[in-house]
C-alpha cells in the first residue's frame, strides 16, 4: 500500500513540476528565445569542444575555435546560397507573365471541362498589374520605410536577441561541465538513483535525434535538389531545399515538395512525360528517406510516432510560439523517456 502511495506522490510531483515549468516558460517566452537557441546549439557543439579539450586544448580556446568554425561554415553557406536564391527569384519574376499566360490557356479551360469550375480570371489585367507593381517596387519600398521606422523597437529587440545568442553560447560551451556539476548538486541524494538513468536515456535519445535528423535533412536536400535539377525543373533549388528541410516532420517534406514541384512543372513543361519524372524523384526520395536513410541515421529507438511529431509541433507552437516549435520534439523525446521509466517502476512495484 505504501509503495502505491509513493508512486502516486512521485507521479503527482512530476506532473506539477512539468506544469510549473511549462507555465514559467509561457510567462518568460518573450525573452527566452536567444537562451534556448543558444542551449540547443551548445548541446550540438559540446561534443566537439569536449573532444578538443581532451587533446590538451583549454576549454576556452576550444570553445572559441568551434564557434569561429561554425560561424565560418554558416557564413559560407549564406554567401553561396544568397546569389542562387536571388537568381531564382529574378527568374520567377521574369517568367511570371508566361506562367499567367499558361494558366489562361491551359489551367482555366481544364478547370472548366474537368471540374465544372468557370473561373473568371482576367489574366491580362493581372500581367499588367504585376508589371506595374514590379516597376514601382522602389516606391513601395519607400512607403514601407516609415512603418519600419515606427516599429524600430521590434527591430532593435530582434537585433539584440540575435547578438545575445553567441554571448550565451560562449558561456554555455565554456562552462558546460561546471553547469552540469552544479545542476547535479541541486538534485537531492534520494532522487539521484531515479533521475540519473532517466537523464542518461534522455541525453541518448536527444543526441541520436538531433544528429540523425540533421544528417537526414542534409542528405535529402542534396537528393531533391540534384534530382529535380536532372529533370530540368527551373526552380529545383528552392523546391528541393524546402522539401529536404521539412523531412523532420514525416511525409510533410515530400507532400509540400511534390505539390510545389508539380505546380512548377505544369507551368514549365505542360507535358505529362516530364512531370512524371518529377514524381519519380519524390517517390524515390520518400522511399529512400523512410526505408533506408531515417532508419539508418535515426533508427526506431526514439519511438516518436509521426502523429506525435505533428501534434507536438502544432501544440507547442500554439502555446509558446517559436520557442514552442524549438522545444517541441526534444521535450516530447524526454517525456517519452520519463513515461517509460514511470511505467517500468509501476510494473516493478506491483
């Protein structure tokens, strides 16, 4: 009987503790973004700092080296990607009148004959309006300037948060072991036997998830961009990157990417033979990602069902905004470990 009451007290404590942490996160969400973003980056980069530190390099120097290298890689990616995105955007703007004409000649008649939808769309007026607005883009930008100025505090807050991330990241990486040791001191001795296995398992799950998902995203970005480029699709770069980045939500990357690629292919090729090749790219990509790449790099050990992933992203995003999206999957993985431990303890005690 006492063991049952002990289980109930433990369960009630952890429920109240998690609820309190969630409520505190909700209250502090406007200022937590840079700290949580820095914590996620520090968690990913800490193994590299620890490896350098184990080779007789001071923790401070190792932290600086890892941060400089990460910044260099990020800057190189930006410098490479920005001209490519600029080129794709200009190409889209140049081709927009042709795409509108294709919609008028092919899309609208197809809707009427196939679905019975008589879409009244003045494509000529749209083309003219698009051309006029594009020519007056400078004027539009000038009109937007006062609104940007009036929202100067929001811009300043964004810049300050952005600058705060590397500062927090430096101290987290440099003092990681000290912070973990101090956190350990705060845990009561009676709880350590229960918490340590949970913490180790949660750390393993999070590490596997983060490293695996980053590798999956990189591989799928390369696959989709290369595959769509080989089909001759003009906007293979942005569509392939969107499809690759969204693979962290099961099936979402393939669905969104396939929809965008099909629409772009219909406007460009107007031939089902070429469009089928686009579908083959996404079909092959989905098979590789779900049957080979994700099981190989992430595995089934995390145990997060696709429905849980989607629900966690939507629910945490609704409750906590961007911070919620940032924390959704890690917290879900930790909660999964916690529930497994509670279930095992309940089975053992009964």
